[in-house]
């Protein structure tokens, strides 16, 4: 059965140039950024979020679990390992300040979606390697754990965000090292070969998304609930 868009989605795509909209080559990181930034800006303008509501608030509700949102530095200006080190620094900060924030230091978990899901897994591996704070739980939503990316899904060819964007994202993060045997698991968690158990990682695998081939077939996760949301910025 061929993939069909909801009529409203199809209308938006048509006004953006349709599914045949021009996209720069997958290795052109800056070109891909220039293509996407106006689209994301238009999307944010059409459905703005209040200043005190962050994207992470989608995953949490009034249920007693506080959340720390990490404003980590991003590639390509800050490639690996900078974003992962920022995440690990935030983990240590949260562990050190757990009591004053009303957090149980023995029950700290990590979560993220898309690239953030891969980062959450990588931070867990880094914490284990360095003997850092214990990670009690991982929640990985459509994570990007594997820089080898797999093959493009032909069912997703009509989508504007595609396999080329996925490749460009990894190239921005890893540069020429992308796809090579020397990529460490703290950059691409799927490269981990150790048999040492990791924290329990429920994941929403994103079977019908460009990153679906990167995701393992784990069971759907139960969303965290929200009590409060803090933010940690790096510069």
C-alpha cells in the first residue's frame, strides 16, 4: 500500500514546494541547514510555544517527576565530544544538587528524542566508563544511535526530512570519522560491544521515520510525568 498524506499535510508540503522540493547533497551540512532553518522558523511562527514551555514539556505532566532540560552546545560548531560532555556535566550537576532540587539522586534517568536520544544513551555509557552518577533509567524516543544509518526506507521517500538529512546530521557531529570503525560508543552508542549491562532502555523505535533503521525493536515506553522543569545551559 502506497504511503498517503493527510490532505492538510499534503497542502502544506505543496506550498513548501511539494515532495520534490530541492535539497542540497547529503554531505552539504551548511546547505541542509540553510534549507531547514526557514521551514523550522515558519513552523514555530505558526504554532508558537509560550516562553516558559519547552519542547521537553511534551513528555511530562503533573505526576511528581522533576526534569532538567540541558541546553547543550550543538554541531557543527561544536562537534563530538562537546555535546556529550555537556550532557555529562549536566548529569553531574544534577546529582550534586539533587537534594536542594528535591530529586532522589539514586533514581536519576536520562531521556531524549532523535539526536537527543542518541546523546542520552551516550551519556549513560560515559557515566559508566568514568564511574559517574548511576543512571537508573533511559527513555530513548526515536534515538539516533548508529552513525552507519542503514539504508534509506523507500516508503519515506515523499517526506521532506529524509535519509540525506540523517547523514548530514551525523557528518556535522563526527566529520570525516562518520561510518568508520574508530567511532566510539560515546559518539554512536550502537558501536558498544561490551557485555556490561546498561540501564534499562525503553525506546520508541520510530519504525516509520528516517531514523527507523537505526533504532532497535524495543517496546514502546511509558512517558515520564512532570512536576517541574529546570534548564541547564552551556556556552
